[in-house]
C-alpha cells in the first residue's frame, strides 16, 4: 500500500510510476481482420460476436485485444510484415499451415454457391459446373473439388479483391456463381443492396465445403506460438464456464439471420480441426 507521507510532488511521481508499471503489465494483442458480419462487424460497437469471443478469451489471460479492419489480402500481408501479432478468422489450408499457427476452432462455417434467382441452377457433382463462370475473391481458399476445376479450365473464373464486387457482378450477369459463407453472405447482401436487388440473389443448399474458422499467428514471430496457446487456454475456459456458447447465441440472435441450421451443437464441435 502506497502511503503519501512525504511531499505531494513526490507522492504524485510515485503514483504515476505505479500506474505505468500496472499498465505495462497488461499485454495488448494486435490482430487484423476484415468486415465479415456478423462474425466481425466494423460498424458494430463490439466489433462482431467473434471479436467479442476472442476478446473475452484473451481477457481470461489478463490480456487485451485491438482489432484493425483491413481488406482481407492486406490483413494477411500486415501479419507477414510483422506489423501485427495475428489475424482472424481463416479456414485451414496446407499453404497457410506452413506459415501460421492455428488457434483451436472458433466457429463453424460452410460455403455454398450464390446465383441469380432467374437462372435455374442445380448441381450434384463438379461435372455439373462445366462452362460456368465463377467469381473468386483474392486470397480466399476454396474446396478441394473446385480448385482443380479452376486450374484445369473446366470452369472460367473472374478474380476480384472484394466480395461486394463479386455480388455486383452476379447481379449484372457477368458471373454465374459466387462461393460464399451464407451467414456472412446474407448479412452483406442486406447491408450492401436495396431490397429489390437483394431479392434477385439466392444460394444453392448444397455445401461446397465445411470447416471451422481460426485465428492465425505468424510462425515468424517469436511469440506466435505463445499467443496461440494463450488464446486456446482462454477459449477452453470460456467453454467450461458457458460463456463461449452464450456469446455466440447472443451474436446470432442480434444478427436476425436464420442461421440456426448452420450451427451444430457446441458439444459436437472439435477443439481442433487443423494444425
């Protein structure tokens, strides 16, 4: 306990010094992310429910988090350039696993094909996609079934740097299909387009791929593995206390989207699904 028995000026210096020490003891983790509602929402006071979840997990380890919203390509680049500690949220790929430590599973996802309602579309196998023009967003990973088709030219691709541009191309008829997480897809369509435009878009129920999103920490950083382990410990604590499920339930409820069918029960989620 600090006792102020000397001069006021000396006491003030001691208080300022003590405050500095306490502030320095709190680690702030710097993460990049992108606008990916309702998971990450640049316009939301809490940054989106996954941002809230990650923040709560690090808080159990007496750590703070600062999120910086960037275009997705730049979000990865800035971590590679050692300007940030990590980036959220990403799926597992072999290429990324060479450069990043993956956190435990955060939330599940699935990708589907968006198309225009006035264009009849059905598919059961990749052969049904022959001749289609598929919009691709730069630096996203796509299904093992779809990627070979892109490489072999069985389908044509139109690559751009944003999901918004791909949805606009879909509306304009410049592409036939656009693979997207429907939870985010529905939120972005509602945000970006007028109701009459939004009503022109739909998605096929068949999943292109399923998996889980993770936080990535650079293997080039000396503390990358440590930060990953601290986040994992925090996520586990949230699971044990019930906060993990509570934060997700509140986030999905606030989104107002019919997404319950996309989420299996939390006790069926893997702790890890990639390395």
